[in-house]
C-alpha cells in the first residue's frame, strides 16, 4: 500500500484543484478560501463542473450537501448528476448554483421552537474552506445549514463565525508586536477519539445498547480494568483488522489518522489525529465517528461512542487539543526563545486564563449532555469543576511576574515586560495532569471534558468566542496606550492576580479539591440541568451577540434544543428499561424461580433438606417484589412527565425523579443477574460484552 498516493485520493483538495481548475478560477477560489472574498457565479460554475468531472472519474453518481444539524450527527440528501435530454437519454450535469446552495426539508430537524412543523424550507450553503470528498460513491460538499428566515440550524456556522472573530482579534495583537506579515490566524484542533468495540451479535441482543448507546443494567464482571493490562496492550486480531481498514478509509478522505492503541478499559480503544484547522478537524471527526460504526459492522463488531457504555469502568472522552497558529505556521501558544516572543506568548496565555475563568460556566455548558453527566467526575474523566493546569514551572513563572521577583529556574534573564523570568519555557518540562479539565501541554491546551459522541464544533466555538472577547479587550487597551511596554506589563500582571484562582495543578479527583474550588469561587455544575441556564444569562448572550457568533434568538433556540435532548434521552432510557424488564428480566426470573420451586417441592416430598433452594426462593421472591415496586414507580414517573410544560422544570423532573428511578431499578436488576442461572438469563452480560472480541 502506497500511503502517500492513497492519502486524500477521494478529496477535491488543493492539489486536485490546481490540476483541474483554470488558473484564473483557481486564483479566485483561493481568495475566497483564504481571504473570505465573495465567490462569483461564473467561478462557481467552473468549480462545479471540474468537481463533477473529477467525482465521476472516481465513480460517483450523486452529490449531496453534507451538513451538521443540531442532532449532533451529519445529514445528507443525495441528488444524482443526471439531467434528461430530448432524445430520452441523460447528461451528467452539476451547476454552480447547485454547488453553492441546496434546499433540504428543515421541518424535521431540531429547531428549539424556532419554526413550526409546517415551515419546511431550509437552505444549505457551501463552505469552500472545507474540501469536498467522495463517500460511498457520493460527492459530499461540506455546507452550513439555516432556516428559511436565515436563523442557523447547524453546528458548523457558529464555529466558522467564531474562527473569523478570533482571527481578527489575534491579528490586532500580533500587529501591536510588530508582526506585519500575518494575514490570518487559525485555531487548530486535534481531537482524540475514544470508543468501545464489542461483538455485533451480542450488541443486537441488548436493546439498551441499540436504543440508548449504553447498558442500563449489568453486574460488574470479576475482572474489569483493575490490572491495567489492556492499556497499550497488544491489539487483538479482529480489532487490528478493523483499525487497519479504518486508517485506510480515513486516509483516502484526507483525515490525518495518526495514533491507535488500546485504552484502559477492556474493549476500549483510541484514535488520535494530527492537528488541523478547527473546521476541517470538526468535519474529519464527524467522518471518523461515522466510519467507525460502518467499518465495525463489516467486521462483525459494534462501535460504542457513548460517554459511559458500561458502569464501573472508564467511559469515553474526546480530548480537544486546541491551539492558535498564524497562516504561515507559527504557533502562538509556543513559548518563544527571545524576550519579545515570550512576552507575546505570555499575553496570549493570560488571555486564555482570563477567558476560562470568566466563562467557566459556558465551557461547562459546551460539554453538557445526559450521556456526559455519567462520565464527568468519575475517576477517568475531569470533574465538572473547570480549572486550568499549567504545571509547576509555568505557574512559578507567572507568580514571579505577578510579584516582580526573579524566577528561580536554571536560567534567568530580564524580560521586556519588566519582570525577571525564564526567556524560553522548555516544552514538556512538567508532567501532564490527566485529571485536569483544561491542561496546558507544551504548546496547546487539552480540553478533556468533551464527550466522545460530541461534535467538537460546540466546545470550540465557545472557546474561540471567549478568548476573542479577552483579546479584544487587551487590543483595545494596547492600541490606546502611549507606553506599550508599561501597559503590556500591567495587563499581564493584573490578569494573573485577578484570575489565578482558576489555576490548579493538583489532583482534580480529590475530595479536598471540591472544597477548595468552592472557597475560590469556582462553579461546580454537576449535571446538564445545573449547567444549561448559564447559556442564557445576560453575560453569555452578550458575549455571543457582541461578536456575531450567535444571535439572541439562536442562543435561546439552542438552549431549548439542549434541554429537549436531555429530556428525550432520559425518556428513551426509561421506556427501554421498562420494556427490557418486562420482556427479558421478569421472564428470566420467573423461569428460574419455577425451576427452584420445582426442586424444592420434590425435596419436600422426599423429606430431603432443601436449605439452599429455600434460600434461593426467598431471595428471588424478595427481589421480585422489589423489582415490581421499582418498575411501577418508574412507570408512574414517566407518566407524570406529560403534565410538565416548562422545559427546565421538565428536565429537573427527569433528573431528580425519572433518572433516579432508573438507577434504583438497576440495583435490583443487577442483583437478580448475579442470582439467576445463566441458562435462564439470556441477556449478554458485562463479562461477555467486554471480553468476547478476540
């Protein structure tokens, strides 16, 4: 296999465009992509024709506007290239108009009450900054998605808006430091994707996995992840075959799949890509999750992307490695080797610190879901308390700046910001902190709270927006001052003093940290229901509307969609659990109970000791009674949800009542699983699900 030849072979990328497009068309399209210029129709027509010819050469027969609605997954409506001729034949056609705009039915996508069901029209608009690609014989054109009235209904548009905003504000800062060559600043992301692989036949026997993505019950197996023998262990043949095909298919689509390995939990794995520009990384991660599922199916496997498929072992996260880079490749979070560069680095660093501290609640909202609530705060994921890990050395440098005292490192040199600090901060001098929600790791920040099933667009447009807001404040101050060095020094020092409470280098899992965080004034929004109201506060609405990332209407609709998703998730889990108990658990218990009573009856007639059977019968009867009571309680709770109209109150009821009833019922079902014989308990157990793939 020739990987360089394979890579990007199904992507209408820059190299293909240079070959297929006339020079003037390529130049015009490049200006649209790189400078945000308007795309003229004649240019769009030329691009569309070249794109069509290339796609047909690759075997494509259809095209689709590939977009990311508020469902969290991608959407596509396929249109063939065929156009009829007068003689009863067809031509293969694709116009610039079809390239730049599509018209999908928007009525059935989440809109948060923004639109009535009968208002069906919606639009997709081509995003020329993301390359078109071919998937399953279909030319996929990455697009944004909006309603007939222009309100955005997708996850991509606010990300693109936020990228423009942060570029604008970062350039203002760079020009103040004398950088006149920068034209654009990109945020870059490398999302590490965790997932489980289990046997497909067993998956199909678990309705909870099919409908909910997670097991609603299951007794813990004798062995879990205690021995840590799965982490980085040798990859099993079926999994290796899956990973090999996944890499090949991702490489064809230009996805920079780099690292693959076993994760901590049994049956858990990870794929990590090389960094790319955020909107491209978002598209690629959506493609990755889709291909994981389809390729797993080909190998007789099921891929689980839920944040907590199994209780008692690690869940799935998606570590969002975020940084800032200029159009010529300079990383703005890379500590420099000269005082001038280091001062610039420190300004961007404290901007991120200030943004995370001031908008910690918004970052928590950006990773909020019913699924991620299971994971955040467990011992494989950061807690719901947002904090920043900088490492001892960088923290000490900031302290020396704040106090205007020499930094007691190996080297010291006077910096131009007026404090004695290390002129070059060595990368990787400090160990990583896997318990931190937001950790600096040498030249980037790793946002570890993101859930595995999430589109990374949400966390990143929030992060981009809040950092932009701080950069704008800094730029305003620096542009107005007559003494740049003095004002720069004041900004850095005052920001450190005011926002150092968000910096924590210790163990985020420790109970003491919860108390300390509270004393620092940090928020602890433990559940999605606690977090979501922060999205619609005056402060949150102001930061998004001020920078044009979201309108107030768009914020409110997203808030309603998130609440609705939360309620629907718990509702589906409750109904699934009720069905499984009635159709699978109760029949298994009754069948086993009948066998036990039959043996008990025979022994009684023969006057033989039946202590074991009597004990079993008693346990089964007691647990059966508890099962019936808890099942009835859950059913009653589900019925009561129909009487609650307010979205937030409904979400609170689902969290406080329905979800708690699910948890209580699970305890009894898990006890029954441990008691009922394997002959009668036909539901695949954790032992089978986690250890069956060889």
